[in-house]
C-alpha cells in the first residue's frame, strides 16, 4: 500500500470526487487487489470475454452488515458469496461481478483494504472475476462504515431448469448443512454477548457444491431434471425459503428433528428466544430433489466440504397446499409463517 | 398504493428483514412500478431472454445524491440514466438493469414510491428493463434517505469498437451539448442559494442518441470505426474525461470559446468560483471522431433532441502527448489538470 498523494490514512470526500484521489484509490487498492485484465481497461463498462452457451442470469444484493468483521467472515466476503450464491441457486455458473462501494468519510484506509482483500480472496476461491466497480464517499454520519453492492452475471447451462414450479408431491427437501450459524454469529459479534459459544458464520461460495450436484444427478427416472429448485436461506432463514416455495401452490412438511442445528447455535438461540430456523445463513441452501435421486444427491453433497452435514429434512406434499408444516419431535404439526417483524436487522 | 399490513406510512427495519413486510413492499411497490415478466418470477437471479449477438458489457454505479429531488431529476432517474449511459458510451445497447436500494428507517413511503416511479418511467423511456433487485433497510441515522445502486448489462453489436486507444492526431473532439448543468443544478438545490437562475440538470438516457450516431457514421474513409471513443462527463466533468483520455498517450487541445456553457450556468459558476468544465453532467458526453466524419457526426447529433447544441470543441494532437491543453479566447494555452479535491460531493 502506497497512497503517496493521500493526505491521511482515512477516506476523504475527495476519494469519491472522480478526480485525482479517486484515480489513486482505484490504482492502489482496487486494481491491485482485483487484478484482472477486464477491470484494468477502466472503461465505463466492462467488456466481457465470450460467454459459454446458455441463458444469462443477473442478480444483485447490497451488504450493510454490522459489524463489518465477524467470526467466519466480513462484509467483503459476504458481498462476494451472497451474489455468487444467488446465481448458483438459480442454476447459473457465476462468472463476473460488479461492485459498488459507498464509504463513510473518515473510514480508516486499512479497513477498506482489508475488505477489498477479502473480496479478492473470496472471488478467487469462487472462480469469479470482479470486472467493474464504483466508489462513492458520503459525509461522516451519512452512512455506516462501508456498504457494498455486488451484481453478478452467470450462465445457466443448457438443460438446467430450476424453478419452484417444478416441485411435485413426494419430492424430497434437503439442506446442505446446519442452519442459523450466520445470524447467531453476527448477533454475538454485534452485541458482544458474553457467551462462551464458538459460533462461526457459514459464509461460503456455494457454486462449486451446486455445480457438482447438478452434474452428478442431472435427471430423475421420469426424464426431468432431478433437482427441482434451490435457494440459499439468507435473511429470514430456512423457513422464509420454504414459505416462498409453498406460495407456488404445494404443501411442504418438515421434520423438526431432521433439521441440522449446531449445539452452540441451539443453546444461544434458546437463551435469546430466537428460532434458528428463521436465523440467516450465508452458505446454507435448501433444495428439492426428485425422490428417486434423493440418496444420490445426498451422497454428492456429503462428499463436498460444504455439504458434509447435508440432511433430508422433509418432503413436498399434496396436503395443506400453500403452507409449510413442521412436525415436532412429539408428533404435533405446526404451520410455519414468514417472519413478521425484523429478527435482527443488518445481518447481511 | 395500498400497503394494507404496513403499520405506518414510513419504512421500518422490518421492510428489510426478508419476511412479510419485505414481500409486501416488493409486491406493492417494486413489482407494480417495474412491471415486467422477468422480475415477476422473483427468483434469486433474473433469467434473461436470449440476447442479440455481440459482446456483453457490465457496469455499475451507486447514487447518493443530495437532495434526492432536484430540478430536472431525482436519485431514481439518475440511477437509471447513469448506468444506461455508462453502457451506451462503451458502444453497448443497454438491455437490463438490476437495482439495490439501501433505505434509511423512517423514510416516508411516498418518497420511495416517487423515486421508484421515476426509475420506472426513465427505464421505459430508455428501453431497458429493471429485472432484479434488493432492498436493505438500515437504522435511522445509518444512511441518508435512499442510496441506489444500479448495475446494467448490454450488448456491444459486432463491429462496434470504442476505445481511447483508437484516438489519432487530427481526430475531432465533440460534445453533444452544454456542460456543467447537473453539478450547478444540484448545488443550487442543495444550498438553497437565492439565485434567480433557471438551471436544470441535463440528466437523460443517451442510448438513443449514441445508437443513432453509431448507425449513421459507422466508418471513416480509412475503413476503421469513425467514432473512436465516447464518455459521459459525470463526476469531475468534461476535463476529467479529457485527462483520462490523454493518459492513453495522445495530446488533446480544447478551444475554450467552443465549449458550450449555458449563460445561467456560467453566471452561477463565476459567482461561486467554480469552473463549469469540471462540473458534473448526467446527459452530456464527449466523443472523439475521425476528421472526415466530424461534420456528419455533428449533423446526426444536432438532429436528435439531446444533441441540438452539439459542438466541435477541439482535437487530438501529437504534441503535448498525455496532456490536455485549453486555448483561451486570448490565444494563451493552459494545461488542464484533473480535479485535486472534491468540488461538490454527493453529486450523483
């Protein structure tokens, strides 16, 4: 790091002016960390290399998490993983990301560099390139440290067709691992709660796991795609995903006992009166798979580092269409609702 | 507008929770205003219809302008125009936009609706669709009203190749209209300066103008593309664009007298000690064109409502390579520098 012209080691309004300091920040931080030839052209738009065949997918998310750094991740890692995962669960191979920074005047330059470094490392591990970006600086007090927006483009390979409308009664609901880690990790980091709980965000890029799954179990015996739909269970947690799916007109039944939840997460959740099934995840997805391919799908997931604790948690039903039912360990059945309020804002 | 479940007419943290209120906001505001079938799928990523042939372009910008509404535009119109223009000046036909909102808790719902309506109207007039989005809500005081990020994808038609590296000595520098309007309009609106000046932002989508130009003057007599490069002169104004271009190794000479500046903008600028050549624009672009096609290009621009005041302002030179020189009305020559500080933050 050598911001020679910079009058100080914090971000100033002039870093967002489009003038000299903006150019210096670009060269010394963004171009160095996100080292790639497309970005290096520094045009108003990135001109992308030819894409593989398939359907283009476009997604976006803004990241406003507080604190910026938490066990298992930071706002930069989150900004890459979240957008990569939104593409992956649509069946797309994530390829290129844009990033827009809104930075509060006075932010230590070191903090920005740590975040950008983390984005670069995560992008490398996910196999995506950050090819275009923008930096705005707002006055002290007009934002909260750093907000990051990432948009992403990817390509859905021919033959891949994931959609909630493809769910059928009898299909199996699977998760790739324990739920609730991210929400609880951020809550503990934010509130500085004095738990001796070792909870780490699950924040991870899921595109490798998804690609392995779609390649290994392409079709059900009926000739249609074996994987019906997928979604990463971010804000609102697992239950929100299931409720959104149920809106497409099927019933969903979940076995409470079958949903993996880490001991520490369960303990903290119980203490705080939070339901881990509504707690945010950033590397955990739910998927629906044809019954004849469920065992094969589970085996593929468990063979991947991000799916070791994959589990079947329920199934699609013709009964109680439009609703999600939870079967408790005592055999009772409870209808689950979407989150009505805000369990924990600024979670991602 | 009928947000039946909403407890009030302002944005609450729960509108960003991913739960019930988020879904209601989506349905009642975003889906209604941005009415299109791709967005209506509400998947984690938008699945785009097949694209026309050509090279994909990707761009992004965040918009943090204060005030949110100003003469000639608002943050929503800006967010669409800015990203459409970044695609257009790369030679791309803008097609699809994403949008990410970061909203401050307590924002009047009406304000959001006005902004979203403005985005929808502008997108319609620019011929682009807003196909995917995200909403985050942060606590009162943690942001400033609304920040919007838009990313955009477009396709550069085969044969179009715009790049500063294509400029040659003798090429002609053109602008499509007067410079400085946006910066001065926002400054007057923000500072509530008691000028009786009628200054309106130039905020407009330039893709129609650019497409007309590229279609009408495709080639120079030497067989290469007649238009060498284009850039919209946003933050840092016209001079910043020229300085960036000069960095590619050519000299640029501008006739001060030839640069169109509205009388009101000139008067306010002089009073405030601002140089309109550094003032931001949001519908004004500079372009470099082969000398044999300059007259034809000018005629095409002037025939378009957004290019009526187009003018030749200078030329590319072999002398003073890497630098931009301004020839004053008195014949003196002054080297222009990029903006060193921040003339006016939060301009876009």
